[in-house]
């Protein structure tokens, strides 16, 4: 083993780390977005991101120590964020969507406005407490339920350090919050009330994929959800008895999240013993027919509808047996 060679490469790595922590020419105050970030700074920032993702892939706070701020190193809670991000990396890779380099001469607040994304226009509120800040927003590609990872770096007295790491839902069923809102309005106009409620619930789940993130429609989404959720509660009373010989009782309408998307899940009580699967499946066909009429649109545009069948009502203090049925529609 050539120890001189190893020492030389280790020194080169340390020098490179010192370089991208401290060496770049000053730029004028302002906000620089994406390709407007000066090339030398952008290169250094991208090196930081590579270091970040290597540590996340290894799920190792220790491996990230060189780029973490002292506060993040001391904060045990940050271990959870690293673990969550690491787990999501197994679902799909993150790619850089947007990056911003902020240079200021005093503490202040700023709003980054993104107005070239059509329905996905948004604003990002930023509190400036350091002269230089770099924000990087990463999203997952190739998955319908995607996360957004936000990395916040600040230039501190001891170099560029990661000071915040966030991960929140960005898309559900392949759509962002504003896109889900548009689909909810379309379904509501068709009379698909429950569909619209579910879509708005999904929209609210990914309404703020990063802290400070604001879509123009966020108030309308919440207001519309409150309005039609109340309408749905008035229209649909549970338990709802299916008009069939065995009279199963619908006890709840919920959603079930899978890697393929978010789909309706129907909970109902049956008089048929859970061990009699042939009779349960026959009854389930009657439930499907009745629900498609009673709740218009419940199976429209869906790949699956999930059913959970009980003999005894589920409760919070004990485990209750159930029988699961999946209706594969397309």
C-alpha cells in the first residue's frame, strides 16, 4: 500500500473542501436564480450538494459533519430529517429543480417570486440573517407521490454550512397542489363530490412542500375544501345500508396511499363471516354496484378501489379482524 499516495490524495481532498468552503470572489447584493448564479459560486454549491447526497445515501450524520453547521451537529432531531430523506432516496432519486443564491448587506426578509410556471407559480419567503445564503430545491422524478427536499446553506464564520434540511410532500397522484385543485373543481362540476373532497385533501397535504413556500391558490384551496367537505357530510350519512339481500353497512370512506397513487378505500360491515370468502366476494360485487350509483365518480379515473370488510366495528382499543378486497379497474 502506497501511504504517500494516500496522504497526497487526502490532502488534496481537504484542500478542495477548504476551497469550496471559503474561496470565491464577492458579488453584488441581490438574488441570483439558477443559471444566473455566477459560475464559480455555482460550482462550489454543487460540490456541497454532492457531499450532501453522499451522506444522505449512506444515512450518516457523521459523514455529513464537514458540511453541517454546529447547530445541526448538536441537534439530535436533525438525525430524523436525514433518516427520512435517506429512506425516500430508495423510492426515487432527487434532481435539482431550482437554486437561489442570496447576497445581502443587512438582515431583512425577502420574497422570491416564480412566475413562469403557469399553474405552478409560487413565492418563497426567506428570512435573511446571514450575508450569503444558498437555497437548493430537489424533487423526485418518476414517482407519482413525490417529495421535495430543501437544503439551506449559509456562509458562517467557519465557512459554508448546511443550516436546514426539510422534506415534505410535493406531488400526490403525479400532481402538485394547484393541479389537484384544478382537477377537484372539474370533478365537483361533474357531480363527483367525494372525489373532489379527496382531491382537495391531497392538495392540502402538498400545499407547502417547503417552509416559506406559497401558492397563490392556497386560501382558495382551503376555503373550497371546507365548503364541500361540509356538503359531503350533509349528503352522506353513515352507516349507509346497501340495498341488497345481506344489507352490508358502509361505515367510512377514506383514502389509501400506495406507490402507484392515492385511491379510495371503503370500510363496511358485513353479516357474512370473514372466513366465508366466496360469499364475501359475491356481496362485494353488490357493494360496488350500489356505490357507483350512490356516490357518483367514486370509481372514475381510478386504477383501484380498496375495500375493508368487518364483522365487528373497528375501534381504537383493540385489533379487529378484517377481510381486504381490491377492485382493479384499469
